[in-house]
């Protein structure tokens, strides 16, 4: 939803800055992923501290695409690498939260983390599969930025389990939105 509405809104304001960054977009992607893994280790033991450490990782996640577009370095491999590492990053975050909740004995929270992880993967899979078959499918209520914002807010505020309840439901709702959207496109094609 945010990605669909805001798109590349920050490209122009950050273009001059992005052109001066001496790193390639792929190095920025890998650096952001490394920060997510580090923040996940923190999340497993301290939700607030881990969530705060996720903020710089989010900046790198946004910056890699801006750098690639501003310098004309967009590549299929870069897009592929970014997508793959995003899935690993999502896994690291949600598994770390599950670990944290398991250590505190909150098995409902663990279950919700895993349900959210499946929903997150299915959101990405439905898009990739639809696009592989020739349809666009990049919309929905709970795309990656929304999921990360909600996880961050839940972890910082201490309301991670209510946030996971919302995410567990809305990730799967988003999958259904994408299925319906893709069906309409495929129906028009046939």
C-alpha cells in the first residue's frame, strides 16, 4: 500500500546524496541485510533495543534502490538479490521475535510470529508467481513496509503480541487481495 502510493517519492529529494555514496547498490543491499541480521540477534533478547537497531537497516533497504535509479545502475540481478535478501531479513526478524516470545513463555506469540512469517512469504510468492505468468500484482494492504512498521511499533511499545495478531490476519488477507487481483487480470487475458 505504501509502496504503491509513494513509489519512488524520495528519489528526487535524495538523488544528489545517493550519487555521492561510494558503494554499489548491491553492497548497500548486503550491508542493510547484515544490519537486519544483527538487529535480529538483539530482538531475540530485547525487543525494544532490537527494533531501534532495525531503523538503520531500513534506511539501507530504501537507499539501495534510490542509488541504483539515480546512478542508472538498475540491474535484474540487483532486483533479484534485494528480493531474496528481503525474504531472509523478514525470516530473521520474525524468528527472532518468536524466539524472544518463546523465552518468555508466550506460545501464542510464537504461533502468531510463524503464521505472520508464512503470510509474509505468501505475499511475496503471489506477486512473483503472478508476474511470472504475465500479470502485475504489486498492491495490497500489508506489503513489506507496512509489516515492518507494525513490527517496529509493536516491539518498541511492548505490544508485540497485539501487533502480531493484526499481522497474522492481514498478511493472509493481503494474499487473498492479490489472488483476486491476479484472477481479474488473468480473466481479461483469456
